[in-house]
C-alpha cells in the first residue's frame, strides 16, 4: 500500500485524489437523497399497512352517534368522547364467554390433531424410504391447490347425511385436515435439512428406529412445528365460510359467527360494535404473531424454497 | 458390549429396500384426505352431471353433460374467467413487485429502524383476514368511509369504490395487496439476505448503482426463487375466495366474481348445486393445466426431491 501511495505522490497524481474526495461528497449526497426517499417510501407503506387498524381502534372507542356523522376530524386521534361502551356491550351483554369457549375448544382440538398428524407425516416422508413417495408428495401438492371453499358445498351434504352438521366434530374434522397438508409439507422440508447424526447416535443408545426419530427430530424441528401450530390455529380461529354454513344453534356459535350476529344482525351495520369485536379478536392473534415472528418468517422461507 | 454389537449389527444389516411398514405412519393422513378431499372431489364431479338443485333436491337425476354445455356456452363463464385472470394476474404482479421493492428498501445498507418498519408492515397479517376485509369495506364506503372523507376534503371527489365497474375490481385488488404485502416483503427479505455480502461489496467496488446491482446480482441469483414465489402466489390468488366475496359480493353485476365465488353464489344464493359444481371443476382444471404447463418449462416441482 505504501508503495502505491509513494508512487502516486512521486508521479504527481495528487490532483486525482482531490477529484476523488469531491466525487465522494457527491456520492454521499446522492446516498443521502436515496436514503431520504427510502424512508419516505417505507413510511408511506407503513401508513398504508396500519391505517385500517388505527381507524377501527378509534371507531371501537367512539359511541354510535358520532359514526353516522364521520368526518375528517374523527380520523384524528384526540377526542373527549371516548368510551368503552362497545367493549362492555360485547363482553357483558352477549354470550361472549360462550363464543370464546367454543372457539377455543374448536381451535385447540383441531390444532392438536392437525399438528400431531403433520409431525408423523412430515418425519415419515423425510426419513423413511416409502414406496411411491414421489407420487404421494405430488398428490399432496396438487391437493393443496384445491381451495378449501370448493369443499364447503360437498361437505355440507356429506355432513348432513352423517348427521355431523351443527356439531363440534363436524367442524374439527375439516379444520384439522385443512392444516395437515401444508404443515406436513413444511415439517418435511425442515427435517430434510437436519443432520442424521443425532438420530443415528440415539439408535446406538438403544432406542428403536422410530423412537429415535421422534425423540430426536421433534425437538429439533421446533421452529417448523411452532409455525405449523400458528397456522393450524389461525385457520379455525378466523373461519367463517365453513362455520357460518354448518353451525345453526346459538349455543355452538364461534366468535366469528357471534361477531356477524351482533354487528350485522340489524338492518344497519353497527360499526362501533364491529370494530370493538375486531380489536378483541385481533389482539390474541397479534400477540401470537409478535411472539412467534422469528419462527413465522424462518418457517415461511423454508416452506417456499429450500 | 455384546448387546451393542448386536444392535450395531442389526442397524447395519437391516437396511431394507423399502420401508413399506412405515406407510402406516401416513395412513391416518391419507384416510383423512380420502374422506375430506377425494370423496368431496368425486362428489363434486358426480353432482356436476346431475340436475341437483332446490327444485330437484330429493329427486335429482343424471342429465349427462347438460350443465357443462350450459355453463360453457353462457357469456357468464367468459366474464368470470376474465375477472379471475385480471384479479389473480394484477394481484400477483402488484404484490410480488411491491413486496420485492419494499424488501430491497429495507435490506439497503444504512437504513435504521428496520425492526420498526418490519413490525409495522406485519400488522395487517396479524389480524384475521375476514375481519380486515370487512373493515376495508367500511373504509371504502361511498358516503361514510374514511377514504372518501379524506378524498373529498382534499380533492372534492367521492368515488364509489365498491359499487362501480372498474373501481370495484381495483378495490378488490388493492385490498388483496394490503393483506399480502407483509408475506411477500418477508419472503423476499429472507431471500435477499441469503445473498453473500461479498457480491455487494464487489459491485460497489465496480461502481454499480442500485439499479444495476439489482439487475446484475439480485435478479440473476434469485430468479428461481422469484419464479417459485410468483407462481405459488398466482395459484393462491386464483382461488382467493374471501376478498371478492366479502368486499363486493361479486357486485356490481358479476364484475368482481371469480370462478370460486361464483360457484359459491350459484350454490348458496341460486341453490343450483350442479352448476356450482361445474364452476368449481373449471376453476381447478384451469389451475391444474396452468401448473402442468409452468412445471414443464420451469421444473418448479424439483423442490420435491
């Protein structure tokens, strides 16, 4: 380096250095402008992303009278008329605890069944030499293209023949199956990338092959399994298409149906109540997502490509 | 010792050609799939050949390919397929394009507060989709919606977002963009971060600007991933039921009906299940043909091995 510097000095290239510093400030200015534009764009995207949530949060706090006369000032955050009446009404004047209980029964049962099946399927697909594996995997992929909503119509008649309409089981079966395809896929891809050394060591320690696989791989595949849990939970929690058609008796209403029932039941939609309900339903998912953010992102990038 | 040797022996010996016994592990899944996928698919195909409807609820009979003939010759089908192509095509172009752009912005060197930006972009994803779609319906309301409140204050216009012909489809696409942007941003961020830093450094040494860096490094390196994400995004958008159904219910007219929502409308509003089944079958067939063609050229199924 010194040699070069000396040569540069000797041959009188100092002027070029000056030019470089000028160029540097020029580039720095360009970079600063570029960063400024990037911040502006990112801020705009963030506003686009959070505005609706911000809006329903405000709406959920305002009494009905102010809603029909929405104007620009109601979009600003500071008001003196905030009240928790909407929340109070939902929780204490409606069978909200019952809806919550139903939703929790449905979601936990179908998540447990769905993720349990996905773990065995995923690990089996990844580690065992199964005859016709490629064909079976192709089949899973093709089946994942069939939209769930296409199945709603046949389910309806099938389940009415089996007398499963308007029951927990009638919802738990399709919910857990809905999670299985994608989750098996996800766990299979994740386990494919795990080293085989540990399970081989466990076999030497005296575990049976299957025992070794499950004892070793289940803890190691934790990120994929947690993502599968989140996805399996989200499906039934947010479902309206299926539950809305299947459930008719009020004592089996889920939160999603209950929300429709109390906000859309009358001629005009009660947006205050609706917004409050949306916030109530959104918060658990919001917490879940931020808690699992790392796994969700990692899991999705594994799921989309290896 | 003898025990261990025996076990090692058996571990070495027992390497069967195939593990047919382990098909048992897959049995529950395929029983469930048979019950919940194969049977409904067979049922749908079967019902598409009958006149099953409200009028023939208990006494339906086979009518051959009449339903297919009626659907294929009706102008509705062309409109709905065109809507579906417009919806899925422009959605995926916008979502993947904007997601890629935002990911590039976030992974830029020198940007601060990446976590804050990323968390804020994730917000739409954290709320159940059917709730946020209905919130957008409220926001886009012609008279009381917040969007028009702002627009009428600033520009003195109040367009009928969900009720007029080109705007309704645009609203549906924009709401879809809002819902999916987080996913595409995160996936692309993950793939951009997988590019080794040395390549960027080398590009900087060579005096590459942002655009030439994207064109010469990012796109060639990520082309396979970009193609994969885009194709799967299209498949998902093709049958994205909730957004058109909840936001516009396919209205005005049938201008925002896609195949899957139209099938649902035929079944539950017009109660003609045979025709509904035909629309379902057409939707899936188009998707399958598309996937086979794309796979033929891009070998995207190679992810399987």
